[in-house]
C-alpha cells in the first residue's frame, strides 16, 4: 500500500465505500477554531508558507524543540525561509507522529505537492507553495471555499470589538463566520495586573463599568447580547478543571474586586469566583439556546523559562491530571436543578478521563434534544488516530455515536482543514470494519446516515442551524 493513497486509513471495502459515498463530500461545520476573523473579513493573502503554516502552530513548535531546533529558528528572529527549512528538516523525525500525516495531507490537498517534505525538498516545496500563494484562490476565503467549509466558529474575548464579525455578516460571504464567547480572561483573579487591564477593555466594549461583581455580570450580559447580534451560537471555556465549589457571592466579590485593587485572590476565592462565572454564563447560554463548550484538563505554561521568554500559548502546555468529576457534576447538576442546563460539549484532554466524560453525558440527557450533552471530539493532545479511535469507541460504548457532533480543527491555521478528512477516514474505517466483521449489519441506509450525521448534520443541528 502506498503512503497516503486513496485508501489511506481505510482497511476494508466497506470503509472505502463509506468514505467515498457518505463522508468525502460532506460540508465542514468547524464550530470551534482559532482562525482570525480579520483575516477572513479582509480575505488575507499570506506572504509565504511560513505565515500560513508555521506562524503560531504550537504543534510544529513542540516537535522542532524536541528535535533540538534552536528557538531562534522557531519563534525567534530567523528569516521565514530558514524557519521553514528547520521545519522541513524536522519532518522526517516526526515519523509515527500525526504531524507527519497532517503535513503531507496539507501539502497535497492545498498545493497538489505529492513529494515528501525533508531537508532535500525544502526549497522546492517552499518555492512552489509560495508561487501558488502569491496568486489564485489560496487566500483566507478561497481556502474556506475550496475545503467546503459551511461554518467557522472563531474564539473571541468578550472585550473584543466584533467589528470583523459585523463586516462578515454584511459581506455575503457564503461561509458563515460566527464568534464564540470566551470569557477566560476574567478567571485570572490571582493575577491582578492582567485582570485590571482586561476589566478596562471589557468596560469600554460594553459601555458599562465592570469594576464591581454586579458590574462585571452586567458587562458580560451586554457583550453576550452583542455576540448574539452577529450570530454567535456558543461559548467556550478552558479550565484545568471545573471548580468543585459553590458560587459564594461574597467570596466571588472579594476575588474580583480585590484583584482590581491589586490583591491576588486566595485559592478559595478564585474557586468561588470561577463557579459564579460559569453558572452565570450557563444561564445566559440556556436563555439564548447557545451551546456551552468546556475544554478541561490542560496545565498551561509549566515551563518557566519559555513562559518568561515567550508568554502564554508558546507550545509548552501539557496534559493535566486534575480530578474532573466532582466539579463537573456540581456545575451540571446545579444548572439542571434550576432548569437552566442547555446544550453542552465536554472535551477532555487526559485519555484517562474518556470514560468519565462519555458516561457523565448520559446522566444529563433530557429525552427532548437528541445528544443534548456531548462527549466532544478528541482534542489537542488526543486529536490523532489513537485518540480519535479511543474517543469514538468510548462514546459508542457509553452513549450514541449516531448523535455525535464530530470533529473540529481547534486550529489557528487555514491549512488545517484536512484534519476533518483524517477524522472522517477513521470514522469510516471503524464503522466499515464493524460491518466487515459482522458486528454491524450491512444496512447502508443506517450506516450512511450515521456517517453523514457525524460529519456535518449533527453539528448543524446542535448549533441550531438546521
């Protein structure tokens, strides 16, 4: 079998049929990513392959560091061509890492470049890709059109202006681009300097003071309305774990208002504040029919020297082992008791928590909305073949795969859309193999519907778009 041939990841005739007939041509509903709405609004044409492919790609940065590449050639002052050469020299070292697959899928699908990337081919690939980027349709919007992307859900701070989303809403661009409400900056009450600066930005954006706890609630509610006005359908939250604490208002007020006066919150105050904030957003989302996305489990910025040099999001985060169950049960149960538990997607980063997350979803389904509580797609450190297979199998064992909302890119790169192909091939292989071994019947109207729904339809329904 040739590398990345038409049967890539498809081990049976039925898997190949499902890919060709049920999965391949389904539109992409990318409901969680980190693409720039400005780039889409302005239809950015990227200067070179580094700008569209390496700049901001933490996955590649981690691999390069692991391969002994100096930081100057990763995030430092080296030229874009030299940084690309350093990446190309790293690619042969990524054998059996998903980056090897993604790299070559992206070169083939976007540029039609079929040769392997390595130090001997780096300059040819660089020159050919840059030739294509300089003209033609490999712009931000052009890529979304070529990849059949129906929806992009960007990730946006409540203090952001939303000007680019407003422009996109009026532009007539066929791909729907909507913001996602992510108020994580508010949670940094143990870092008063960061909270104070953000509070001022939020106050300006909302037109109301956020310097008290009631003021913060009012400002967030105002921005929630503003996000809805430009098409938002979800919020997103990244926490090491949901707080296993009650939202004690006096402690929450002390955390927030103390931080704005320069006093770091205590651990107890921070937990109460996080609980208060998460219930507030849960209620706001329920009232509007939005989805709440919870990305749980990472330990962020553990490397002190890299953090000091590069700041956050430098590619040195890792899988955490915080206890996830108690706080998650507390949050879900509290909103359910109030009648305010809306649609939720739970993403775990630790493979040890797959069964916990998949099983918990079943405790809060309501018998009205199919798949109301979701075990989200394999995320970050798990969005590779083993992680995707494990997540799909746990979800199948403990829930309904047929109601799953499927894959997201969770990416900052416009070239990442072949990850949907990667996921879809794995899905088709699992279902097709079950048919081939008699674990599932050869009932094509059922298996084809399952694949189509997981690829696109379920996400569309979950977001209220269908």
